[in-house]
């Protein structure tokens, strides 16, 4: 069974997005957080069901929010390297290991 690990900057990425949605509405922030965690859990369970993006990393898209996360598959884990808005520069977070 794989576990999830995070690049040190990935939680910062998530918190910036969470702060944005919390400012709009705490309920929206909760919904964002829940969907993000569910998406990462799906990636942990079935990483091969996620497509590669242009950087060569796998990408998990959120359904309700214009946000996605990038991750690498390792032997015993997935490593979430970036969590970003769909309109952020495609290179954002792509060089993180």
C-alpha cells in the first residue's frame, strides 16, 4: 500500500488556496479542502488512473474547483509536489522533487 508524502512547499500551496476560498465562505473552504484530500486519496490508491501533464508529472484535477495537483509515483508512495490553480503558469512547481 502506498502512502502520501508532500514536497515542503505543497502545504503552502494548499493553504493559499484554502485561505482564498475561506474568505469567500467558510463552507466553500471546507468543500475545497474535502475535495482536495479526496483527490489525493484517489491518486494514492490508483495513481495510474491519472494522466501525465506536459512536465511529465501526473496530474489530479479537482471537479468543483479550478485547481489541480501534481505528483510523482514512487515505489512505496506518491509525492505531491505542487497544488495550483488551473490558470497558474504551467511551470509552477514542476521542478520540485
